[in-house]
């Protein structure tokens, strides 16, 4: 499958909006449909620019039934997929629904020309039917992961993450994880600053790593009264320091092994993996809004050296810090 077409990045606010087509199927989950509409199709501009142009389309336009019983009016047909840079497939409730032959041809043709595909929840089944997930790692709602694995055994189904980014094809887990993935897409296209502005409008967390667990069985309040939120805030304010798990555990007032176990349960990842992700997020924001040299950014974010920053940044974001700065440094300031 070819690499996806590059989005029309530009430091100019006159840059054309990215065309997004949302492929709607019968029994569509309304929340899954509303998420990309709010993130990409909201009529008010974010950060002073209209960055996406959204079209709803379907194999058979008209009034489509939703999972909630309400009808969804879709006016455009499969022709809308021909020029879309990004195609979003929301989840459906009836997993027996599959794209018909014409829709599969249109989806595959869009993939062949490099369009980017984003599925939310059980929207992954449509991409799987089109063959776009063969041999790839993907996710869906944890309740439906086993069925996806059974129906499409060539897919490496991971039910334990929020979303998976394979480059041209991105899949998210259930319901609210679609927000995380759509914000991830905005972050790719326009940088962390614009994504944060969208998150503020939606009143949601600006960033959750895709590797975080989508479902964690735990009590609402820890039995011993300990919460890790204060420790996470404390660590974020000290990223320039060489923090250890022992220091984090001491701040939380827990034995180190108990802290590590509790952290993975509550946050969905290990303390050191979380700390690295926070350092890289801080570095990305500094690349956007400062002219600082890479060595200074690496030191400020606790990444050690410029070499370490480059290595970790490329591994996490598949792009070099310098290229990221040239692309997303919209308002550089020292």
C-alpha cells in the first residue's frame, strides 16, 4: 500500500483546508459520527483558520438508519471519496453490515492513490473488508476485538490500546478513543498547538498516547486513598530533572513496586514510558513555539543530549525534530 499523500501543510493561514470524507454506513453509531464532525467539521475556525472541509458520503445516499434509531441524512455518494485526502469510517452497531462491491472498489481506489484512512471503533471492520489491514496491527472496541480477529485472521488485533497509527491507515478503539485519534491526526497535520486549541474547544484532554490501555478494570477511587494525579503533575513540572521511579514513588507515598503496579493500572503504561512520552510532548511544543537550539530543548525536557532527542523523537513521531519544526513552527518566538 503506498504512503499517504502529504497534507497541505503551510505556515500561511490562506492554506486550503484538507478535504475529509466521512463514510457513513447503516447502523452508524452517532457518537462515532459526531466525533470527526466536531474535530474536523466544526464551522468555527481553530487558531484563526478553517483547516478541514468535511463531506458525509455513503454507498447509497439518503436517510440511513443509525444505531440509536434516528436517521442520518447523507447527500453525497461514493464520488466524494475520489478527492478526499482523509477518509474517516465511524463505527457501526450491526457488525453484519459490510461495504458493498462498489464501496469496496472506491475505498481501494482511494487507498491506491494514497488517501489516509481513519477508523473509529468498529469502523475497522470496513477497512478490514477492503483488505487495508491485512498483515497490519489494528485495534477496535475491546468488546469486538475477538470478532475482528476471527473474521480477519491476518490482522494483528491489539485490544489493549487507544489507537494504532500505521501511517496510511489509523484505527482507534471504542467510543471516546475516536477523539484521541482525531486529535492525533490534527497534531500530525498542524502541530500540537492547533490540536490543543481543538481540545480546548472540545473540553477534553489535549493528548493521550495511543499505547495507553483502552480499558482498565479498577475501582473509581483507590482503596488506600492514594491518587497518582498529583504525582503526574509534580513530574510534569520537573521534566528537566533526571527523575526515577523511586522518586515518583516517594512523592506518591507508596513503595516502589506498589507504585509501579498502581501506575500501570491507573495510567495504562509504565512510569518510565509515561515519563518519556511527556518529555517528547514537551519537546514537540517547544519546537513549535520557540527558536531554541535542539540541545537546549533536550536539556529542558530531560532528554539529555541533542542526539537522544533526535533518536527518541524520530522513533515516536516518524519525523526528525528539525523537519517537524519547519512544518509546524507557525509562530516561532524565543
